[in-house]
């Protein structure tokens, strides 16, 4: 109850009228059909509908004694349930209920991660669109300058033809990015239906600065056992209980009472009590038990694999993000070194300066910015992936790890 209240307050306080709030978009993961289905399953099992009755079945029989219709015997047989089967059934479903709760948290984390990745992709595409449009405008300026220089000393017809061809490429790139943005909007609307009636205004400037990512990761507590390991641990327990259920699926015997009226005539008691015990010399469920044993071995293998991935994921993930940030910083330094305004001032000081050179320089600076945008996207995706592995995304109280304001 506290969880849903926290989510509701989080959503209400940070929702923006007319726009898709990033926090509102993230909080929609709690309303996903997958989460509701798992919650309903857990609620159903909480009523313990799986508990077996102590009596498996009863049987009533009548018997003609010596084919004499006046001498009719009656019997009542009770077949009790196997106590080991009752015990293992209860343990199995209690473990299964725990598994559903863990699975719900796993699924919730993946749904939130999916929404974070949608935000990252959207802001990346918006930045790329802006850069591609700038690149197209610079190419148009380049063509204008070259056209004016056709009769001057700077005239190079080949450059003019090249620029015209480049303009076609730039225009196609702009259209391609617009197409990707339209597709991404459909993805967002699929994840959050209310987005169809609102505008999306997430910008890359709102994201956590790349320079702060490593510092934020260092503040996170590295978990030795995450939800993924807990999930596979429960899977091993379930596999063991399935094996024990197959092993205990045996009729243990019966208790029977008999009523023989003819004994009354002989002044004898008409009641008899019979107790039968089944002694299975060979378990008839050997085939099913072997299959369940294979499932145990498979579940144990998956658990060890999950543990290995958990040990390696954090260190490798942080190392990869650091490498991406280093490459990003190199491009930042390169961009500062090739400052267009500074170079433009130096070029204008040169006699007979060609203005087309400055425009081409600016076009190449845009290419550097495009590479920086791509690296930023990979840094943010790696950052969110690491937080997801550490079960941070769905942790209470809810917080936005990516955007500072909206």
C-alpha cells in the first residue's frame, strides 16, 4: 500500500499539464498489465487455495454375503492424503508465491528500464535532428558562397557539384531522423497511452551531465545478490519441491470399517475395522522423478550463471562507461581546439581569405558533435543498465535517475 501511495504522490506532484512528464512516463510502469497480472496471482495464492484436504477420497461399498439377499454387508473406506505430499505442496506454493513477488520486481525493473531507454533515445534523436538541420543549413550556405565565387579566383566547379550532392545527402539525413522520431513517438505512446494526447518535450540538456555519471555510480551500493539471483534461487527451490512431490505421490494406504448385520443373530459385534498400509517396493514415478531431477540441474546451472554475471557486470559496466566518457572528453577537447569563431577570426586576418573554408570547418564541427551525441547516448544507456542490474530503478522512494527537472 505504501508503495502505490508513494508512486501516486510521485506522479501527481511532478505531472505537467499538456506535456508528457518524464516522471509520469516512468511511473506508468506500475500500471502495466504485466504488473497487474503478477499482483493478482500473488493475491490469489495468499488465500492458500492449494492446501490439500487430509482425506484424499472415501468409498462406500455393499456386499452380498454368500449370495444371500437377506445377508447384506456394508463397508466404508477412507483413503488419507499422503502427509509428505501435503507438506511439499504447501512448501511448493509458498515458494512459488515468493517467486511471483520477486518476478514482479524484476519485471517492474525491466519496464522502468525500457522507459528510461525510450527517454534516452528520444533526447538523442532530438539532438541529432537539430545537428542534421544545422548541417543542412551550413551546406546551403556553402553552396551559396560557391555559386557567388564561380567567376572569382576561388572558383572550383568541382566543389560546387560536390556541395550540391552533399545537400541531397543532408536533406535525406534530416528526413531519416524525422522518421526515427516518429517511430520513437509510437514506442512511447505504446508504453504510455496518455502520451497520445500530450506533447513530448524532453531535451538532452535536461539529462544528468556526462561528467557526473561516474560519481553517481560510485555512490551506489553494489549488491552481492540482486533480484535476478533471488529469482533463480527460488527456481532451484521449486525444482526440488517438484521432485519431492513426484517422489511422494504415492497412496499410503486406507482405513476401512465394515458392518455385517448377520453377526447380530449370533450375538457377535457386527463391526470390523481394517487398516491397510502401502509399501512401495519400487516407486512408480521413476520417469517423472528423473525428469524433475534434470530440471533441478538446469535451474542450478542458471543460478550459477546469474551469480557469475552479477559479479562481472558491475566492474565491466563501470569500465565500459568510463571508456566511453574518456572518448567523449577527447571529442570535447577537439571541439574546443577547433573553435569555429576563433579560427574564423584568424582566417579573416589572412589576405584573400576564402569564406567557404570557414563554412566547411563548421560542417566538420557538426560531425564531431554528432559523434559526441552518439557517445552520450551509449553512456546514458550503460548508466541505466547498471542501475537496473543493481535493482535501483524500482527502489522506494521513487526517484528519477536521468532527468533533473521534468
